[in-house]
């Protein structure tokens, strides 16, 4: 490495960016929106299916 080369960044010097600081991210779009990840979506779908079985909308014979 010659003396004109800039020093390489070490991991401690590398800045950590949050999603709002990422290039192209618009904080106005992400602030007011409620996000449901796939775990919560699966939980909600499972509870809805359970409720449909308990209320008799889905017959017990269709549930394994």
C-alpha cells in the first residue's frame, strides 16, 4: 500500500444506518404505516381459523 492510498475503514469506524437513514428511504412513508410481519399474520390467520371452527362455520370433519 502506498502513502497516497486512503486508510481502510475498520468495523468500529463504519457508521450503522437505520432504515430511515438509508439512501432512498422516505421517513414520511414509513412513519404512519402499521407493519405486520409474517409471524403476526400467521397468528391472526390461525386465530380466525380457530374461531371459524368453534362457531361451526368450518365443519370439524374438514379440520385434520
